[in-house]
C-alpha cells in the first residue's frame, strides 16, 4: 500500500504522509487491510473553510509497523466508498468520521451516531434498529443503570428470553476531551488524560507521556520506564481482580466476589504506596515520574503482592473448579475468533477468542522491550475464556513486577522536555488493561497541538459485546457485560 | 464446602474497624496544610501551575471543590508553604467550607437537620448518578460495599431504583447528554431527599469546568446537602462524612 510507514512512538513530519486522490486512498486502505493491517484511526487532521484532510492509520501487528495515508474532502465531494461492507472493523470509525466532519461513507451498512444521539448523519435522523413480529418485544435499559456504573443506553430486541439484537447507544459521558486537550497547559493535559477513563489512568497517561516525549525527542531513564511499567501492571492486576470479582458476584458466587474485592484493595493501596493515589493519579508525567519509589514502599509493595499471589491462586483454583460457577460461564456470550477478528476487537476480550494481539509484545515500548511478557490466548471466546484469561494475566503481571524489582535500575526520574517538533506527528500505542490504547498526536507550525485523537480499546469492543448477546438469554446480559468490562467515558471522551 | 471455608479463613479480618482513625499510605494527599506567612512577596508559583485554578493568594487558600490533589503546587512551592496531609476527613455541608486557608483546623460537616437525622439516621438508601464520571469516583463508591469498608454496617447502602432511594450521589461534571436523566432520576425520589456531590468534577466541574459540553443547571435548581472533595475521594472520606453529618457513632 502507498503510505508513510512508522514504528510505534516514532515521530514523523506531517508532510511525509502521502495525500492521495480519493480513489488511490480507498485502494491503499483496502490493500492495507487485505494484508492483515487493522484500522486504529480514521479522522480529520486539518480543516479549512472548504477542505478537510482525513488521515487513516492502520497497524500491522505481524510487522510491528504503522501506516498512515490521507486524502482531502471538500464540502461538495464529501463521499467515499465505505470499507465497512467488507472490513467490518472500519464500521465505527466511519460513523465517527461522519459524525465529526460530515464525510459520508457511501454504501455503509449501518450508519449510526457514535456520541451525539440527535445528529443527522446522512439524509434522515437515525432511528434505532427495531424488530417486529408476534411476541417480539423491546427492552430499553439506561442511561442510568441499576448499579454504581457509568451511563449508557442499551436496547434489546427479544423474542421471549432470547436476544436477537442488542443496540448500544453511548455518548452520555461526552465531555469534549479531545477539544479540551488542544488549548490547555501541560499540567491540565495530564489531568485530562488521567480522566479519559479513571480506571485506566496509568494506561492513558503512559500513552500521553510517550507521545509527548517522542515528539519532543526526550528520553527517560530506565528507572522511569521500569517504574512506569510496574504501575501499569499494578493497574492491570487491580482491574482484572475487580472484573473477576464482578463476574463472581454476577453468578452469585459471594465468597469469590468478597475475596477478589479484598485483594483488589491490597493492590490499589500498593499503587498508593508509589504515588499516593489508589488509581495511579499524579504518577506518570511527560518527562518522567512525579514520585520516586522509596525502599520502604518497594518492600511493602512486594509483601502485598506476595500475599495477593498466594491468595489469588487459591481463589482461582477454587472458583474455576466449581461446577456451579462453570455452568454459568461456559458457552455464555460467545464471540468466535472469526467475528472478533473481523470487527477488530482488542485486549483480553480478543485474546480470549484466540486473536494474537498485544501491544506489549507486538509494538513493545518502555520496559517491555527488555522484559517481554508472554502473549496468552484462549480459544473459546465465551465468558469463561474472558474470565480465565484475566486470571492468567494477573499471574504473569505479578511475575513481571517481581522480576522488575529484582534489578530495579537506578537513575533520575525526570528529564526536562525538549521543545516539540513542529508540523509533526506521532502514534503512541500502549496496552492498557482493556487492550490497545492509541493516542494520535499532531503539532502545528508553532509546536502546539493541532490534533489530539484518542482511541480507547472500548471503541472496538462495545460492538463485541453486542455480538456476544446474539441468541443469548437477556438475563445473561449483566454477566456478559461484566466479562467485557468496557469503558463508557473512554468511548465517549 | 471445605474449600469455601478455607477461602473464608484466608479473608481474615480485612475490615477497617475504626472509620475515624485509619492509617493511609504516607503519600496519600488529603487536607492541605497551608502556611501563608511563608509566602515570599510577589510569588505565585503555585497559582501558575494549578491545573484547575483552585488557589487564591493573599491570603493563601485552596478550594478543595476544584482541587484535583495532583501535588503540583506542593512540589512547585519554593518555601514549602503547602503540604497535603494524610487527613481524609474532608466532607462538608457548604461550598464555602471547602475553601481551606491557614485558619482551617478540622473539617467536618454541620449536623443534618433533625428531620433528616430522624428519617435517615438508621437507614439511608442512596441512588448514584454517574454524570460524566470517569469511573474513578464510581470505583471508589463501589469499594464502599466491599469487605474492607462495608458501609452497609452503618445502614447506608446504594440501591438500584430511585423509588427505593432517599437521595442521590452525583459523580462527574454533568455533561449535556445527562441533564435530562439527572432531573428524571432526582424527581423520581420521594421527599424528603438528600443530594450529595462526590468528587471535584461534580462539585465544580473540576478539570472539565470550561468544557462547552456540560450542562450544570441541575445544581442551580436543587440544594446540595453534602460535598465530598477529592479526585477521586477516598471511600473513608465518604463514610466518615456521612457518619459525622448524620451524627452516627
């Protein structure tokens, strides 16, 4: 394909991105996707009164390369041939582009709003999919749900107990983060990135810091890289424990829920040992870290983790051996590997369906370049696999952290940032606990941000949840939802 | 069966027994301690770095309703005039009380009215509304029901339906898209009802306060009973605040 090829976190000049005619652009993107690249971004980079420059970003995990290619749309020529009919993974990106820039994919199978419920995308207002027939009924849930959880609207088309179609309508959390990131101070940008989704604070601040450091050609010490990865793995362990606790709770396995909950408290309190916040807030900043790990903190953290390691293996062996639990997890909410791949699912949910995708091993960054983590996959793609894979990842993350503490490099924890490169961009991908996070960042002629595009892993995976519900009992929705454990705010931005 | 008992033994006694005297990690950032007498003339380093403009000078004060406890001001101050202590008793019942200065000693909410204490003193059911909350506050509210904090022992619980609730706890800066749902939920709760704001975003909009995507009109129309500052607030800040406010021991 004709494109600019770069590595993860490799800065490039914007002028090197080939801007093609529409036909060439379409051909190039199609060619990329036929050679196993995945779409990770399709967005407007620049907008003048008459023209919008659109960039497509594809990632190819097998070659660890990223590909960028662009084209120009005008107010009159604002249509292109949709890719989504063949490559379903582009479906949501095309909807997003239509919503933000009114660039319409011709022949798109399901053009719907992403974050703005009332927007008119093409010719008529969108109305939700509806099934009709005898004894068919519709269940509407949300935006406010039964639990202490973020808002979103779910609409089920059911026949009896069976769900034929689930439509997920989000956008209730839209706070305009991408816009806010453009005109704010560096300190504010960091807080905004911490709040993209508060459960992935470390993941998103890591992506932000790596992007800023790449574009300003600043290197950080090995100690910084190692401590960052330790924080990232702590977050992964904590949220996986929270997810397993939620799954145990949803199947009525109370002792499991209580045990995972207790262990999660230990892990997030360990994060607080490093930086004072149970969610890793205020820890990672562009240029390094705000706090260095003291010897006492490290000792206490290791003690906590040893306890977690011991107890979690006991609880896992009991829970994943209990027939009452397995009866609820096995064959529930299955997403086949074929489906998962075609809709571009990421993270543990994709790996549970047998998709080999992990930014830490395919696009390694920071400490993962020196201490690789194994890429774990399972094949069944059901709730069991999504739960089991999280328990396996907890074991690996704990092992990784102990290994890092064995030879924690010394060095400074902060390096002053150099001036940002002008008219440049960088793609910063990081493996958050939910999966691939991508921050696509571009600067203008002054070195200020021109465009800050964020992609949370939930952006791909919400559609996976909808597919998991096909031909399932509606009563299994909470369990399926918890097994995906997706972010509303990360999607809505 | 034996295995379940083993798991129960492993649990040990994880509960925080004394809500008012828990020890938190040394780096935990709670109530700021200020020494404005140490401020050099003409220095505004703290004000310059504060991401939410929470700091006022002459005299030095920090608005905890805006503060995201990021420690930039503490790290930037040349004279160490600002220090975030471990103190997690931060809940209060008026917006003004959230502004901390040199003179601020202990922060505690004023007692709830006699009617509220009579109605809800023994059993209080709350409905949570996440209106743009990033899931940080939501996770901490969920943590209130885990085995460590177990707020249920004080008769305070979260419920699913607003019809079963005695009040709401709002998290997040209230985006436009949640405006209608917030009204509907609040209106569905029978009176008397209480209104609690949890976290910097809910109290002031926090880091999002200048976003054009917000609609915070709801808060102009309904009184707030309790403010719980933090980003996110610690679960103990919430429980301790509720116990003080309802005069429960």
